[in-house]
C-alpha cells in the first residue's frame, strides 16, 4: 500500500508544475522533441529542462530515445496499470 501511495505522490508531483504541464502539452502536439527544442519552448536552461523531463520520465509520462548526440522525448501511451493506480471505486 505504501509503495502505491509513493507512486501516486510521484505522479502528482510531476503534474503539479505549470512548466511540466507545458512540456506535456507541447509533446502532445509535436509527438517528440529534443531537449534543446523543449528548453527553447519553455525559455529555460538546458539543465532546468532536463530536470523537469526526468521527473516526467520517473512518473511514467515520458520516455526518451537518443539519436547521435540528441535526446528526443515523447509521451508514453496510457496503460491499464497506470489507470488502475487511480481507480477509487
């Protein structure tokens, strides 16, 4: 039970920031983008953007793919297990 609560805490923390929500909205529209492109969109440093992205990856919203020197992020599809974490009924 505690691990389930911890997972929920990680997810809510990831969503409790307007910049991270902006990243998700941008990626929903663009499908995938590099860290540099996302940093430019947010008008943040590369490092700050990477920290926001790592929280979204940890929460299970995003994944990444490296191509050469670039890292591209994309939204993961929502799975039944993810939906079940918040099934209150």
